[in-house]
């Protein structure tokens, strides 16, 4: 069964983080499609929907955007594709730029009067 390409239609509609007062940020520095699909499947299977997933695509040759889109109805997430593969040379630097994705979202949300939008 290919979990990476199939959305989880059997799950109830999620209460995404923008509907909540607080949310846990899950940051995923991604490169390999199989690992990303399994990780998102695990997150989608959780009952607590107070999470926002930030996926930092390290210029993967795989279509990680397609995998993320397959979980759009089950996981509140933001996907960002970086132009160059940093993780092969400086893994910590790649982690830091992925964490910055969540920090930037928090800063944007703090400057608005309403909840953060999550795509």
C-alpha cells in the first residue's frame, strides 16, 4: 500500500491549528519521498489536531509537494521547496532553515489580529 500518494479520507475532518489557541509545530526537513510519506501518515493518524507541520524540501529529486498535497485534508501543513540541497553538506544549517519556516509563521501570526492561515 502506497501511503505517500493517498490522502486519509477515512479520518474525520481535522480541527486544524488555526481553530485552536495553541499548536505544536512539527518541522520536517525532507529529502526522501518514502520517509516523508510515512511521517505524514503517522501524523495524520493522530487524534490531536493541534499541530502544524512545516516541510522543508531540501531540493529533493522526488515530488515531495505531491506527497504533501495528498495529506492536505488530514494534516495542517506548510510546504517550502528550497532551491539547493544544503543537507548533503551542512545538515544543521538545513535544520535551522526548516525551523525558521515555523518561526516566520509565528511572527506573521503575531502581527495579525486573527489566527494564522494554514495551507
